[in-house]
């Protein structure tokens, strides 16, 4: 069994993001990390590999820059430290704001070049642009069934059984392998890379897959921080304030209706 | 992801390898989740108990004796990587870092450096996993800074030994499976691996500590404890062997206290930026900024010292006086920073909702143990002048 896991270097969610030139993130002083959903997908891939036994392989793939903090090599190393067996880098020095369809095409090309596989796992979204598109597009490009937002995944007899979070309910879907699955946080427990695995990661094989990037149909024209929250209003204190509060909620904010 | 932002004024991160950064980041994440966010450390600090379940967890993460070779189940990590782990552990709590220092530098290291192959194979893999816990018995009730005056004796008995004496201020003592005990023999001071279940051996807890509350500190009492010849660490020939262990542990302390200072500084800065008095953020007041800048300056200097010492140690060029400099300076700095951090947090600074008071209480021990500030001053004094002032 071969499992591909697609990972992306994203800014740490605790980082204070500043916008540069109107449409890009200013990377200076921003720490980049392995996407948190991607990390769970890696952990799930390792668990499936361990359950499958000998001969199973987990391959981490990342399309991205190779310089500075945004270096995708480092995030592939993170995936290797979590237990992936080898890494494939698809260099893209203009990775920021890259059309998700282009990213999906590059990943599909790299995966096809490797031959057979059972599963491709991805995080449900990258926490930077939150496009949530690459997984399903990759499924279409590979001609493989795709399920998003998995919280559970079992593999047996050439099939994958996926439990997915769907609007407060859970849906169970059966897929014929090979398949593409994007995962929620709950897909796997969080793993910390252990010291020995970090040191071992430096010795695991890393390959490069070159892809001829083209500008896709998707262009980011502006990147802005969310609007500042509007200041609150204190309408009074105690029970006497309730009628006015109702009035404002109903007539001004229009959040209540009877 | 953690809220914590590690101060790095002089961009020391640039001087770390990708691997060293990955080791640091992984330890940082582990400490955030398992120790700080879970509030596990507050619970144990309040209760005055060691989070015993962490012993095997830190073993699994690889934080026990990480610089020792892979053949004993360790990672063969370099010294800077090790220092960064100590920094992150102590950012969580000095008690946990102390546990790891004692296990790694004071117990696993002497078995590795002065033990027989049989001793190494018997103890090191289990100690790396945290399944066998060690403690280090050098200090005595009446002999702290002057260990050469020790009263503990090992008397030859057939092909084995009989040990008598009392050790005090022993981290991990009451939870240890083995004790590395230093004792006077007819051939000078030598080290022994003493099983703590040996008849005549007891390790009562020292109660009432205001510091390192999440760490076990004990007395070791040995009354006619019989051990076989296999207990002796064969390559130990004098007090210098014990001091070599301490030098390694002090190296880890010099990094560890940087972590404590980073935690305190980060907490203080956040607090001062968010709390308003007289209609202005506290951080905008001159008297507050003065304290903050002092804390930040001392923190940055301590980071530079730890980093340079680590690189020297990896190059095999660190001398005992370099370690004394770093232990002395960095513990002093961390104590100063914790004291000012406590002041800056006002009344909130004395409650365990914030970390600073716990760090301040802990640093009082760390300032004093493993060579007091004064002893390290005299080590450096001897290095500069050639006169060993502590030798009368």
C-alpha cells in the first residue's frame, strides 16, 4: 500500500500577519509551519501504514518555495519526522496565491509519475488561503473518488470507509481505492515529532519533481485584514435595561424576530 | 498553536540548523500542550507533586540522555540541540527540566562515562525510556559547596561494599530506582550504582519546599547498605568524576533558565500591552519600559552566552570555567527577570493563574543548586587570578 500525503507550508496561526503590496503576506518575522490539518493527515497515513504492515509506504508531497521561511523542504522534513518514508518537492518559487487548480495539476502529475497508489490524503484546507479546493480537484484530475472533511478513515479489502462531518451530523461513505480523502482535525490524534525521528528525517530520501507552472485563471487582487469589530454599546444596567435591549436587537440589529 | 513568542532579538534562530530548530519547535509544542495548556504543571505545583506520568513521556520524546549514542536507545543529539530541549522544558517548569537533567547528565552520563559495558547495557536503555529512574547523591547535610568533605563511606566487604551515610537535596530521590552515590573508599571518592530497594536504604521526602514544588527532593539515608562488586562504577577515581557530571548538568541549566526567562518575559510583555491603567496601556509608562528593557537585555545576553557555550561544547572546546560563567550569569539573569516580571504583573503576579511566581520560586533553587552563584564566582576568580579562594 502506498499513501501520498500532500502538505503545505503555512504561516503559524498564532503569527501576526501583515499584508505587503496589497496582495501578499509579508513573510518577515512570520513563522511557517506544516499545515495543522496536513499534520493530522500525515498522522493518519502513518497509522494506516502501521496497520497495513510491511511494504506499506507513506510519501509526503509538497508544492512550494525553496527559500527562506516559506521553504517547503522544511515542511516535508516535518512530515518525515512524523514518520513519512520519503518526500517529493515540487519547486514553485511563486507559490503564494498560486491558482489551486494549478497546484492540483502539479500534485496529480507528481503522483502519476510515481505509479500505483492506494490513497491520497490532504488536510481539509490550508489555513492561509482557506481555499479548500485542491483535494477535490486532485480527485478529479486523478480520476479517483474524493471525500472531504473526513473524521474517520478505515481501509480494508480495496475499499476505504470514510466518516465525514456534515453539518452537525456524520455521514459514512464507502470508496473504491484508489481514492482521495481530505481530513478534519479529528481524523487523527496530534503527534509530536520525537527526537530520534527528527534526526532520522534528515537521512530519509527527498526527490524533486519539476512542473512547468503556468498562471491559472485565479488571481488574488487584494488581501485585507478583516474589518475591526464595531465597539459595543451599553444600554443600561439590570432588569430596567431589558426593554431597550430587546428594542435594539429587534429593530436596529434585526437579530430577533417574533 | 501556542501563543508563546520566543524573544530572539539578535536573530539567533538564523544560527541554528534546520534540525536544531525542528528539535526546539517540537519540544516547544510538546511543553505547550502537555504541560502549560493542560494546566498540568499548576496542578502539580499546587499539590507539591511530580507528574510521574511524564517520566515515560519525556523518555518517548527522547529527552532523557539525548546526547548519548543510539546503541543505548538515545539519540546522539548535539549539545546545542540538547540545550534547546532544556530551554523548552524549563520554559514549562524548572522541576521537569531538573528531572531530565538529573536523569540524563547526573545518572545516565556517569554510567556511560565511568561504567562497565555490563552496567551500560543493563541501565541505559531503560533509563532513556524513563522506565528506570535515577538520582544523584553527592551533597550531604553538612557538605554542600564543599563535597570533598563528605562523610559517606564505602567500606570494602568481601568482593562488595558496605555503604553508610546521608545525602541531602537529592532530586528524584524518593521516586528513583537507582542512586548514583559518591562515597569515600580507602582509594578516594568513587561512584556506586545503588539499587534503592537495597536493605538499609531509605529516601524520605524533604517536605515544605517553596521552590521546585513539581519536583521530588529527598534525603538518602544509607545504614549498612550492602552492594556487590557490580555496583562500583569502575572508572571513577575521585571527586573529579562527580564534578564532570555536574559540569554537564550545569551546561543544561545555563540553557534551561533561558527558557524560564523567556516564559516570564513573554508573559509580562503581553500583560503590559493589554492592561490599562490611567487610561493608557501599562506598557506605555516609562517606569514599566525601563524594567522591560532591562529584562529583555539580560535575556538576550543570556541567550547569546548559552548559544556560544553550546557551539564551544560541540567543538570540544568548552572548559569548566565557561560552564561556570554561563550557569552563574544565566541563573542570575533569570532570577532578575523573574523578580521584575513579578513586579510588573502587580497583584496578579502572585497568583498561579500567571506563571511568573512559579518561575520566581523555582529559580531560587536553580540559583543555588549545582554550584551556588558564589562558588561559580570563585571558580571564575581562580581562572582569572590563579588563586583558588575556596581552598582556604
